[in-house]
């Protein structure tokens, strides 16, 4: 595997990047849901919740791949019920 400038192989770096961006976006979407609910736009809030759930699933899948590659431990597992 090629090793990038970070010292990590490219695939690991890519998975960490996707995981980070998915988690960051999920955090931001929480505000979008609140904004939509405050505006009385429940259909839009539900859309943002769906997008947030998709990003959460994406981050979890990255975590599983990283664990399989030897880059994760049980101590880094996502917490149950955390959104």
C-alpha cells in the first residue's frame, strides 16, 4: 500500500477522513434539524434527520473498516445511543 505524507497508508487516511467529515457533518445537521423544527418545517427537519442518520451509518462503516485494518480498538467504538 502506498503511504502518504501523513505516514499512514492512503486507504487508512481516506477512511479516517470520510469518518471525520461524516461525524462533523452529523454534528452540524443537529442544528439544521433544530432550525427546521423552530421554523415549523417538520418535513425538512425529517430530511435533515435522514441525512444525519446516513452520515452516522457512514462513519460507523468507516470505523468497522479501520478496526479490520488494525487501526481501531474496542475503546474507540462509537457509544451506544450516541447520535
